[in-house]
C-alpha cells in the first residue's frame, strides 16, 4: 500500500464514502469556509481504504482528512480544518 501524495499547500484531501452523514457535513462546512479539497471515496479506491485504516487503528473511519504536511485528522469540524490550513 502506498501512501497517497499529500495535497498541495492550502488544500486538503478528504477520504469519505457517499453515504456518510459526517462526510456530507464536512463537505458542506469546507465549501462554506472556502477551503479547497479533493474527495476520495474509499469504497471505490482500495488503496485509499487501506490508508484510512492505517490512520485509524484498522478502522475505515471517515471522514479522514489529509493535510499538505502529511498529517491527518479524523472526523474534524470544518473550522478546525480551515484553521489548521491558515496557521
């Protein structure tokens, strides 16, 4: 399993599923905050699901957010994501 490339500065990658209500809430919050992001559906990309599991103790917990510095947050509020990008 290869680690996904970190997103470019000022953006994040959100690992999600199409049915997850927390993913929908984060997506809406990031859009309201003007945060650029890329979505990756872990049900369609097995490597992405493996990466999420590595970040979350073997669980496919979404949303998992990957930052440009290679760190992640699991199920964060959009405000935390925006604040971390502006720091």
